[in-house]
């Protein structure tokens, strides 16, 4: 993740899957299930950085 990406408040789907290291289909499954929150801005779907971090933290805690 670049320094610029780390400072972004939200990511588009393409950037979110790359940053989280998951597939596009898994991202959409997690959003549909309500485990990753997303925001619609016009036609774009955005995942806020804090929501991506919260999802990753939840997954880490499930594994312990």
C-alpha cells in the first residue's frame, strides 16, 4: 500500500480488493452479508478505510 493510499478515507472496489488481498467476489459477499460496510456515492461503491480495517480486525480475532 502506498503512502497516498494509506491516507485515503475510502477505496473503490478495485483498490479495496487489492489492499485487503481478497477476491472481488468475496468482497461483494461480505458486503451483502453486512460484514463489510460500503457507501454508495453516485454509481460508485466505496469502502471506508475504517470499515476495511474493522473487517480485517474482526477476521483476525476469529482466528484466535
